[in-house]
C-alpha cells in the first residue's frame, strides 16, 4: 500500500539516521574530547614552563639580593668577588652594578663596560619601578643567544643587575615540547620572546593549530604554547580508537531500539488505533432495493478510511490488516459507534434494514453477542432491523459456538446473512446447519449474466437452492437493467449495486432517501440519468 510503503521508507531512513547519530555525535564528541585533552596537555606544559621560569626568576632576584652587600663599594674592590660569584652560580651569564643608566661594574665586561643599553642591545624599559626584568634576544657579549636580565635600582641612582642565559630555558622548553611538536615561547616583562620547538606548528593541517597562553601569578612572565594541527589529529585518533567500538555498539542498539519503536508505531495496529482516535473513519451506506415492494428496503454499512492527507485506504486492505493485527474487534466497535450516531438523524419506516459486515475474529470473540445486543438496543427506537453479514469463512471455525450465538441474536430480531456466497470454502451443509435469513450472491456470478437466455448454471443453482431453503436472496453488484431483469425472473427480489445506487455518506443518504427512497428502480434510474 502506498501510504504504508511511504512510511516504511521514512522508517528505514530514520533507522539509518538513528544508526548514524551515535557515530556522528561520537565523532563530534571525539573532536571536542581531543581538543580538551590537547588543551590540558598545553596547560600542563605552560604550567611547567612557568614553574621553571619562576624558579629562574627566584634565582635571579636572589642574586640581586646577594649583590646588595656591595652597595657603596667601588668596582675595583668587588670585581673579583663578582667574577667568582658569577662563575660559581649556574645559569648566570653576567652580574654587576649600575650607576644610573651605566654599568659601573660587571663580572663579564670588566670596569666601566658601557651603558646598560649597550649591554642589553635595546633601550631599558620605562617601568617606573625599582624592580624589573626583561627577556632579551641577546647581549653584547653573546648577541645571538637569548637571555633574561633582572634589575634592582636604588633611590640614590645605584643599582644591581644579573643576566641569566636563555639557553637553559631553551633547553628546558625543548625537553617539554619535543614529544608533542609544540612551539613554545616565553617573555619576561615586555621583552623579546624566548622561543623553542617546532617552527611549523602554526601551519595549517587537517586541524588548525591550537594556541594556549598563560601568565605567572608571581612575576611578569608569560608563556605561549602552540600545538600543531597534527598533534590535535593524533589526540583525536587516540580518542577515536578508544571510543569507536563503544559508538558502534551504541549505534547498533539505537538502531534496534528505533526499529522496534517504529515497528510498533508504523504497524497496522497502531495506524488503525490512531485512525480511530483521530476520527479518520466514516460510514458510507449503499441502498438495497426490494423489487416486490418497489422501494428502498435498507442499506449496507460500509466503513471507509480517509487519512488527514486525503489518502483513501481501500477497505479490503485495512479490514484484512485489522484481522491480522487483532484490531478487528475495536474497529467493528468503532463502526457500531459511528452507526449509532448516524441513525439518530434518520427518518425511515419501521422495519428498515441496516446490514453490517461481521468479521470472523469478532464473531468468535466472547463479547460478540453483547456488542450486537448493545447496537440493537441503541437503535430500537427507530425500529431498524439489523442484519449481520457473515462470510463463509466465519462459519468454518467453532461452528457449534457460532451457531449458538446466531440463534441467540435471531431470537431478538437480528437477521443473519451469508455474504459473497459461493466464493468461500464451506460445505453446502452449512446452509442447513446454521440459522440464516439471507443469502447474498457474489457479484462475480452476477457479472456472468450476458443475456436473458444465457446459461449461468452456478448462479441458477445457488438461486434454486436458496429458494428451496426458504432463504431471502440478495444479488449484489447489479450494474445493468439486464442483470436486474434476469434476477427478478428467477425470484431474486433484493438488489444491491450501482444500477440502483452507489455508496454515499450519511448526509447524502438522508437526502437520497427523501428524494428517491420510495421510488421504483426504473424511476430512480431515469432521475439519475437526467
């Protein structure tokens, strides 16, 4: 069926999406987790660098503090001490004294080596502070290797300075960043960056490079850690390999859960249940003509299903589906509810017949008799005669129990008919076994009528058998005047088919009964053709 097929196609797509969702979400999660992991690695690396830089700063300021004992002492007296202290102290390139902006004494440059600007190869920073530090690209003695200078200036213009060789920091940065391919940078104050590591880190790759910067809480020191995109890729792959098996298992479970949920949701059972609650079912009525009375004898109730989109579901499809899905009883009860609502507005004579189709599943249900008695009770004020139309298949199973139920219903005036007789598999003996009132001849036998003199042995046999059994006969599917005349000549007085009237909704039926319900079939056809 197109509607269900379309929904099943959507269901397959939804199952695929359900399976893909954990994988896609997992991939996004792994990227986020890889970024977080890389960020933590960068934080750890930056903290390690800051810790080492702070230790170096501690050494530098400790050296400045120790040089304070040479305050007011001429360089000639302390030169050897400075040289000895510098040689015995690790990390230091040079130490000395200042007088204003000139280096008055130095362990590396001798007496009166020049200005501070000449030694650090740049203008000293204007900080307004007595204590300051600065990272350098180099010094006068070692111009091609970074360093860091620490300066203490006293109010009287004298001061002390110490230069730490940047190679120690570079070696340490290389040790920290080598395994991850980091590009590391460190600044003291607003000085030049001391850099080490992978110069290609900031270049593009599948993932862009990630930069992390940190500042010391104790000294004016900042560090920058740039992780290359390849490092993020490596971290992502590591997370993916750990997460992927879990994602696949979860994907399979979610697909199974979705398929199970959709199977319940898209099954005919749930479709029919939602259609009942959504008022998608309506009843159409096809009039039955009584040739003896020459007027409408009654109607057959036909359930119709129209979806909210306007799609009409064929009765043979949804009735079969309802039987297969165990929904035929709720569906028939819904039909009864709709019938009761419609009948309230009818204006018909006493004895007007209302035929409803009863499925085997409902006939064999324990509540079948009570359901039919409730229907009869609710329409009895209209004095309508209810006719239950059963298929031959309904009579095959649980024959004794079915016969008992039918006898009980016939006692209260409900009629029983066999629908589509001759197309099932039951024995002719069932016509004598069960209490029946009507026999409906299937339209397939009616269509075999080609002329008044033609032979239709099966149809004739059914008619003769029914007459001998004193059963009322109804020919359904009558579409031509020839078929009508053929049946009337053989004693078939009840006619149903497009030749007389098509199925119509309740509103149309009430208008039709008022205009044509009492007219002979020939007059009805003339009025229709006009």
